[in-house]
């Protein structure tokens, strides 16, 4: 009888020792709500906005994780750099790593917001992860936001002042060192 119970006890011990843990949750989508800016730094010093600057087209949309996004809420507190891109854009890809690094350098002082158009959500995710994009990204499937900013093709960079004044746009985009200089000239006052 003991010999008959031994195999059953072994099976029970093996089954009892097996872990039925659930698979690890998928990582949060890049460019989602987790990428929204933190509090405005107390020492943020900005240049005055030219009185002749027109209002930037306000827009709403959804971030890559589906979180609603309202541009005016972000630029009410600080300047915003809009980067219009697509995952298939080779110029965008060649400049993105440096732009991502610049966005990290200006974290919370100037908010970078990507606007992905003419693209598929899964391809945008691959692009964001490959280029370490850590700022919020709005999906513009129908290119409604693109049209409101007269973007015909990527890349395009647009600079919006705190309060929503449209300071400057660059069809064809900018490299990171040039954008850094323009931010210091147009937006930031006495930044080290």
C-alpha cells in the first residue's frame, strides 16, 4: 500500500510546487499618460511673448494609451514643442534620438509633444521604443491636427509659447542643436 501511495504523493508534491503565476503585465505604451510632464519648475524663466504672435491652433486628441490630451492645458503652464512625425519617415528617425535627449534635458521646463500622423499605432510604438521617446505622443490618424498646422509631410517642428502663442514652425524639422538654440533665443530667459 505504501508503494502505491508513493507515486501519488510525488505527483501531488510536484503539482503543489508548480507555480501558476500570471504572466507579467505588458509594459505601458510609450507616449502615454506616464509621459505627461510633472510640476512646473519654480525657477522657470521665460522671455516675453511678442504681441504680434498669433494663437496656436488648439487641439484635443488621444495619447498612445488612449488618455485624452488637450494641448491648451499643457501650454497654459509652459512652452511646448510639437514634433510632427511618422514611423516611416527616415529623416524623423535619423533625428529622433537627439530630439529625445533634448526633451529629457528640458524636462518639465519645455514640454515636447509628438503628433504621429499617417501611421499605425503598433508601428508608432515600435518607433517610440526604438528611439527612446519619453514624451507624450498624440495619435492623429486622420491628420486633423496636421492640417490645422499646415503640415504636409513629416518632419515638422512647431514652437508654442506659454499661453498658446504660435512662435515659429519649421517644415522639414530641425536638428536638436538648432532647436536647442532656438529655444534659448525665443523662449527661455537666462537658462544655464
